[in-house]
């Protein structure tokens, strides 16, 4: 989409809209309210229809909806006298070029009242006098011609506004038409979409919609961008580096429709195709932060103390301060290198991280499930595994029913075969596994139940990546193959 959108204000004139369209070579302008909300659109075609109406609609060709202030600004006119200059009203233009005896007859035949008439005239004293006598809304004297004092006095007495235009009568009439505000031609039934919509879905909308453009709105109804049919011809500039994952089911929405240029990860390889060769760093270490920090070190670069501290936090969290079975010597080496740069002792930082508070207490049940949420696909079966780390299981048991309900809702909403949550006790290095979904799959889990059928005790299991996911994958293969032999439980963390 085009994010730097040219817009026009709700009370803008046709002249201002036309100038924007011409200057920026565009066809559509979003119309914004004072609080920056999109209230409609105005196009070059709508403006063209306004300035060139059907010939039989002579009355419409004379009509202008504007204020005298807008009209003065558009003409660059000199104000002799102005009555209610800021009022926006419907007025009709008449050029006083005929004999004074037939001057007002045509207007009467068209049913146009004098109080709504703008009379454009040169220095014809008789037409000026007749206009003042019938009490027109405004008298516009063209060609920068002088206005007699007697005319000015009569205008003030009769409440008639008098302006002096620097243009001739023909151009003055045209410019006054351009002073109309765009309110009457704003299309308030415009097509809009969310910025999160995928291009493939938008193509289908374009195929069935009778519109040349979609206005892109944020959640507050404010303008985010605009997208036309021709924008689909532009090359997509978005480029992604996938960090800490390599499966599209775990990537941001639409990742499969843009260019992926790099992958930096430490998880198992998923099904992913790229359009061209890319840099793919995948190492069997405990944390992606270990890989990123090692990239700094290999290139002879030193991260700032704050960035080094952030990467330390990532390694400590991912490896439970090197106590997880996924931990490697490289994690320990990199953690020591970062500790020197950050000037922070890793044990002290680990204590701060693990005692910083409970995710279960600080978050709603749905947020607990989605705080560290990953979707996997194994032999066309989609499932999710989330993980939270707690100091003991007390907070979990106090909220277990609500968390189980939230887990079931996630499984339904995401259309998963099953959804799982691993609750890990950092102190004891043990976990509880919650599962909602396919009954056949759940029945194959050969760990002891804890109070409820969907909660299992997993002593010594702390790693989702290295211990739990391979086990769940083996259960799925067993289920699909009809294998009656139970899958082997993952190796527990040694003392």
C-alpha cells in the first residue's frame, strides 16, 4: 500500500482538491475529519462530473456550495463589504452581461431567489444597481475595476456583499465554481480494509468489488494507507529475517508471500521453501541469542553493554541458566563473554529473571497460553505447544481450571488437532503438561495423570524443543500408523 497518502480536509474546496490531484498525479483523495478519521473519498471523476454536468441541468451548472471566505480566497479578491463571510451555503452564479430589462427574468424563471444569487459584473452601473435593489447575496465586480462609493453605501444598507475580482468575467465564474466545498460530492460509502489483510485475500476482494482503490484503516478507523489495482504491479519490498524459528506456521502472518532473506535458528527444520539461496544459520545450541552473539564475535564486533545484557537474558531464559538439557559448552562460553561486556554476573541476572514475577499471576489465561506459543505441523497435523516457567506450581493450581478452558479455546480457534501447555518449575526442574484436543492422541501419552485427565506429570522434562516436541511427534506417528507400541518417553534431565 501507499502509506504516505495525500489527503484533503472535509471543508476543503474543489480548487484545493484539484490542485492536490494535479500536483501529485493521483485520482483519489481520502477525505479526513478534524480528528483524522476517514469520512469518505473524492475522485477526479467526481470532480469532473461536478464541473461538467449534463447540459440540460442548467440550474446545477450555476450552483456552488461554499462560503464567501472560500470564494474570496479562491479568487484572490479584494473585499469591499462582506456579510456572514464564514457561512457555508448554497448559492447560484449569474453573469450580468444582458440588458438590465431582461437581467433578472431568467433567474426568476429558474426559481433562484436573489438571496442565493452571486452576480458577476464589470463596471455596468445599471446591473449593479438592479442587483442591489433586489438584494442579491453578493456582487462580484471583475477586472479589478473600481466600485463607486454610492454602490458601497447601498450594499451596506441592503446587506449585500461586494467583492472585486482581479480576473475577467469568464474566469471569475469558473473560479467561483471551484470554490465549492467537496462535502456534496464526497463518497461516504468507500471500500476499506485492515492493514493486516493478506494481498492474496485482497486480490479476491478486488475481483468482486466495483472499486478502483481500497482505503486501509487501523483499528481506530484512522487512515493507514491506500491501495489501488496498479499497486499490485509494484514489487513487494518487504524482506524478512526469521529469528528463533524456521517454520511458516510460527512466522508473522503473510511471511510466505514475501522474500525471506535469512534464517537464524536453533530449532528442528520445518517445511520451508525459499525463492533463492539464502543464509541459513542453524546450530544445536540452547538459545538463538548464542548464535547471534557468536556472529558478533566472529566478525570482530563488540555489542554495547545493554545489547550484551539482553542476549545474556535470552540465553539464561532459554537454558534455565545452563541447566536445561539443550545447553551446550558454546552457550556457556558465549554467556561468559557477554557477562564481561555487560559487566553483569550471570548468576545475579538469572536470580533477577527467575524471581521477577509469575506469568500466570500477571496475565489473563489466554495470554498465558500465547506468551510463548508455537504452532507445529507434523505429517499434515497442526498442533501447538506453549511453555511458561514458574517458581513452583502453586500459582498454576490456583488457576488451572481457567487455563485449561483457555487452552481448549485456543485449540478450537486455531483449528488444531491438539493444543499443549508445558508449565515448568524452575526450582525442581520438573514440568506439568496440559493437553486439550484429540482424545485418541491424549490417551497415548504414557505419563502419570495429575488430578485431571488432561494434566500429566513430566519429572525432569524442561525443554520443549529437545525433549517434548520429539516425544509428541513420535505419538503422532504412532497414532497415524496404528502402532500399538507406546512411544518411548523422553529422557529426563539428569541430576
